[in-house]
């Protein structure tokens, strides 16, 4: 180790634009840099009029060769949002004048946002040499012909549009500041000097022994500072960072944790470097997993900030030392031990043996990333369904200390970002099918991503036929009149469930259109059908009807009838008829009607008419006696006044019938 030396080299800023990556792909994080210049791409107007898929752009206009030529036509364009199949409405381009310096005639430009498809149409004529000009503000220099992709191709492009999205500040690892460990600023001999982008990160141990408690660590750091300044004559403490055996990090040499402070730690290789020293001696004792992880986080923080892969290698030029002479080109791991650059046993055999695992941690991609759930959405197979607002919740097995941030993308566009310590965020999506991607960025700059498909369905199911009740064949009991419930409901995306909520909860299934039900006689019955789609949109529809039971006694009877008494009859009574032509009729107002008879081995047949129109013959024969049977039903689309009449046929050998009443719905 040695004192600071003045530096004369300057650091160059670099720019890397992010390219799109599919789910679960691993990509390097871009280095900080200058903004890119805009790219102009052009296609012929004829090509645009046939609809073209092109490399992404955000601004569009039409130009022609002669700036003085009159314009006798109108151009309209529509564009396709990047990474989707959604086309914008047609928009007219204004052509309201020219400037003296114009080299080409032109329309006014139109900002359309990130787009990868364009179509034009013209009413009238345009001057010669007309073309469509496409501007990509995030692109490189120059003028290019647009890359036209055949419309039928389905290659997916995940464009990295960051406009308007605030990215979290790159996290600074937690540490004890110089003020907190009470650095002696009075003994510091010079202002900090700065070096170039961090290319290598050295790991040291202080060889001060391990017999200390972590409550003494700050005192040890103060002692190292005093020793290196007062005893060895250095400007300040030599290490950029220090860490104790409990994993607590201390800010070392002053000048700014996030800046490239020139330290005094590794003879011949202090420039373009940073270093951490573990308090203690590690010839035979390994550092704990926590200390190993924190060292990796600090290394990734420093190296990753300048695009230096922590698990890579670099060739540096020695500034002169006891192992490598001045000017020697030396290959080093980006995370190296002190002994790799000098004649020393530092950082001890045990800690040195742990450096490969530290490199793997510092330079790895976020591992175990998965979307645990999608808040505000329900899952069906591989899809999530939502009304519009979703809250993706994710998890990752990589320690939080090594995570830079999380980004959430929708259909190739960055929508929001969250700090590395967060595991959820919220975003609103428009209707349709979307791909939501969660991208985890490591401090090293590497990333990994996982995606889920989300269907946004803001519309509730629709009843094409509201619930309706009609009487049906069956047995009338003291508590239930047999009825049939009909409905027809669908959803623009997919139904999740259809069921009754009244009179009791019943699952009806998503494909059924009818169900046999029952309700007590002579009181209103309410049936409510609830349809729920997969996005949890709900629609209810109800029907209320009263099944009135009318006694056979109230019928207008003609011919010969006799009274019957038996507990099997409704109310314990019925009327019997066996004479051909005997009739009974009821007049009522309702939407459905049913006739109740007893059936048996000797029962005959009856004719039925409604409002004077014959409805057919009903045979009441059965092998066993069955009382209170609905043997005929009729229904109408609306409630109205109707007359139902029954006529005894007087069937040969079994002429008798037992009439038990009429039921109608109202």
C-alpha cells in the first residue's frame, strides 16, 4: 500500500441502449452515458399505403422533393403501438406552409408515441417524390432507410422505451459513515483525489486479529486511520471500505462512497480501483456467509456502476510495485485478492479461497425470480384476468443487498420501477391481452426477467335472456311446485361462474341454460342468477313469480263430475269424471299454466284446449298410482288473460279421470 499520487487521465462516459429481451433472458445493464441522437428513417409513400411494419419510431411526417410545389391532397396516417396489434385512429397530417430554408416540402410532424407499424392513405394528389419520414428519438445518428418487415411476420420485439418512467436511484449499500464512526478529519492531510471508472476491486484483510467484539469495530477503524496517517504518513485511511466479522460496512477514505476515490491499498494498482478490508485475520478462518454476501454487494456496486462485470477479468497496467514493475500489463480478476497484485499473503488463505464464490455472487444474475401472484387478478390456467389494475408480486432468491431495482414492463414498454427492496408495484392496463414482465437488475448490471400474460376485461357479463320461470311436469308437493328456470348469459372474454344467489346458493355451471327448480305455492318466489367472469366482473338478474294453485272446485264444470276425497290429492280433494264430454275450465291471468291430475293403471285420457285452440290429448295411464302430477304445461312470452279447458274423453275400458286443479304463474 502507498500514499495517493496525482492522476492526469480522465474518465470517458459510455452509453449503452437497452435492447428488448424475452422472458427469463439475461442481459447486461447499460453503463451511464450521454443521450443518443435521433434517427431519421424513410419509406416510400407507396409502401406506407400498403401498410408496413417498421423498426420503432415515435414521430412521423410526409415530405416531398420540391418545397415550393403546391399541395392538392390530404394525407392521413395510422400507426401501431410497439409490440402490440393495436392500431391508432386515422389522423390527418397538416400541410400549412413552408420556411425559406426548407430543402424539401413537408407536412407538420405528428407525435404518435412508440410505434412499429404505419399505414397511409391519400385523398387527392401530392407533389412528386413523396415519402414518409419516421423519427426515433432514442436511436443513433444519421438518416436510414426504414427496415420494412413483412406484415405477416410475428417476430416479437421488446423495445426499451423509458420515457416518462422514474427509475429508482441506484441503491447505496448500507454502511457506517465517517461521521458515524467518528473519523478524525483533523488529521487528514489532503483533499480527496479521484481516479477513472472502477475496473478492479481488491479484497484485503487488516491482519489485526479476530478477538474483537463487533461493538469495538468503529474503534478499530479509527485506530487503523490513525496508524496509517500518523504512523505511516498517509493522507487518510487507505481502504475505500472496511467490514467487520458481523457484516457491518464502514466508509473508508473520504471523498464520496459513490465516487471513484483514489485509495492507498494495493501498490501499483490504486488507479481505476476500489478496495475493501475485512477487519481481522483470515489465514485459516473463513468469513461468514453474511460477510461474503456484503463484500459481493460492495464489489458489484462499485464495478457495476461502470459496466465492469464483477465475475470477469481485466488487463491493467502496473504503476510499479514489489511484484509487477512499472508498465507491466497484468491480467487480473475484476475481484482480486491483494496477493494477486503484490507480494503478500493478504487477504489470508481462507478468505482468498472464498473469492470465487464472492465473484459468483457479485457478478451473477438475479436468481429465483418468479411472479408469485398478480394482485387484483384471478388466475385461470396460464392467464391472469383483471378489470384493469394489477399488482404484480414477485420474489427472488438473490439477497436484496445485491439487487439494483425491479422494472415492470407491459407489452415491451417500461411502465414502472421499484427499488431493490420492494416486491410489488401497481399498474393500470387497457382492455385486451397483455404481457407483463418483471425484470430484476443486479448491482452488477446483469438482469433476468419473467413474464405473465394478463387479460384485461372491464366489462361485466351480459344477459341475452334474463331469467324466466315456467311450470314443468312433475309432482306437486306441499312445499314445492315444479318449475323450470331459463336464462342466457355470456361474457366478452370468459365466464368464471354462473349460480343462484336466491332462494339459495346453487352452482348452475357456465354452459347450462336451464335448471329444474321448485318453490312453495301461493307466495312470491324470487330467483336471482349471478354471472361472474374471470376478471371478477359481476352481473345479477332476477325473476319473481307466484305459483298460484287453483282448486278444481273453482273450475267451471259441465257434464257429470263427482267429488273425490283422499289425502293424496291437493287439499285432500279432487273431482272425478268418466262421462265423455264432461269438461272443466279456468280463466286466469299469468305467463304459464299447468294441469294437475292423478295417474294410474285405470286412468283415461283428456283433451286440452287453450283460448279455444286444441292443445292435444293427454293419456293419464301409468302402471302405478301417482297423485298430484303436472301432466300438461303451457307458457307465453308475456303475462296475459287465458282460458284453459279440459274435456273427458271417456276412454274405453278406463274412462275415469281425477282432476286435482290448475296452477298458473303470475
